[in-house]
């Protein structure tokens, strides 16, 4: 059975933004969502909103979708995660990703080489630091060097371990998820067929290396929902968002799997020319239907009931490209309304 979550998108400035995020989380909790998610970029943190949500909710899981693994040292990741988990009473899911090699270099000032190897090492160090109350941690690796001998008692965390889900698209990172992580944060471009095929296969390879059960690794999807009274506007919003991602070679295997490689080349050409109309035209109806949910207000619950099995958890978001803050807020309200109807039906429980 697929569980559902939403992004805690905030509106306004100052305290109001954080209060609005907590308000979204409380509504998601009340209607039966399994999790609420926060994101970070170059101007916003994921962990500060997580703290605000933890203080304003009581049962819903709180995850980062995603936070940059390279953006903090392992020590600070472990410290922040301990505090957040304590504040929430053990409800945190630490969702980590590296971003692209260019982002790693230009945004975080670290080498973009071997991101999957870096992530695997980070997870190993975080696991050791989570047990810092048991004694010193000493690690000398390719990317991280950590030597900590506590000079006073370290409080035991509220849980023996914290669940860590990692973002992955390429086979190497997917194998890291299978070998080291508790879950995979899929990408908004992931289709059910892609998850059942290449994603599941790579996770299984990684799980075998660690003698783990691949089925115990949570696979999370992110489904873009474009909702408008004018269905053609909704489909254009969805197509524009798909086009922004599709230009990257990261998704070549997905396009090949579905037989969309020729359209992908048209999308790339339109993206290079900065021709938004041509980009939208190059995104086929089949892509929109496989990757997104596009509907009118009031139709989301029915669309959710038709999603094929494949994801353990689905985070429903507004298209992250091309929408104003007000449009995003309105879409999120429709997502919550649709989830309320969907989760209230007996078959969804």
C-alpha cells in the first residue's frame, strides 16, 4: 500500500512563512498523510523548517527532501539530526542528496568526483556518529576525516538509529541506496515502469552486496501535480517542468526505456535555444501522463486511485518550475484537498 506525503511549502515572510509550513504539516497529519517534507536550495535550509514543523505537530513523520549531504560536515549532520529527532519525539527521516557535481563544486566548495562513493562514506560515518554516546569515533576515509573523543557524557539519542534515505538517479547511487540506506528518494521524473525496472534492479544489486533485503528499502517517488480549471494550462505547466529536467543526460535511460529518446533530443534543442513554446510542444502527452498528475480541481483523488503500484511512498508536489508563489500555494491546497478525499476512502486505508 502506497503512503502519501506533501511538501511543507511556506508563504509569506518572516515568522509567517514558518507558521504556514507548520499549518500545512498539521493538515497533512490530520488527514492521514504519512510524512511531510522540506527542501533546501542555495537560499533556504531544510532543517530549520523541520524544527518548526516538529514543534507544531505530534505524529507525522518529518523528512528532508532533500538536504545536501555535502552541505554540512558529518559531525554537524549527526548533531542536527539528534536534536531534530529529540524535538520531534523520533519522527525524523534524514533525506540526503549531493546535487550535481557542478553544484557540489560551485555551491559547496567540494570536489564533484565520485559522488556515490562520497555518499556511501557519509552514511558510514553518520552511523558511527549516531552511536557517539557509546564511545569515540575515528574515521579516515577518502572524503571525510573524523576523530572525536567526547570530553563529557553524550546523551543517548531517542532512537537506536535514524532512518536515512538518499536521493539517487544513476545506477551507482541506486546501488548505494540498496547497500547502505534505509530508503531511496526518487526523482520527479521517475515513472512507475522505471522504478519497477532499472531502479529496483540497481537497488537489489546493492542490497546483495550487504546481504540485505531489497524489499526492506523504502522507495519514495515525487509526483508533480499540475492542477487548473483549464486542463490545457495544467498540461502546459506539467510539460514545462518535464522539459526543464529532460534536457539533462541524467535521464537518458528513462527516456530510452519508454522510447522517448527522439523527443528528448527535441526538448534539448528547444532548451538550448531557450524556446519555451517549442520545449512544451516537444513534451508528449504520454510523458505528461506517465510522469505527472494533471487534472482540474476536485479530480486529484480519482487520479491518485489510478496510480499503479511501484512506489512505497509518494510525495505530491506542485511543479517546481514556472509557477508563482501564489500558484504553488493554490496547487498545494488542492493537493491536500485531494489527499483528504483519497485517504478517507476505505480502499486507501
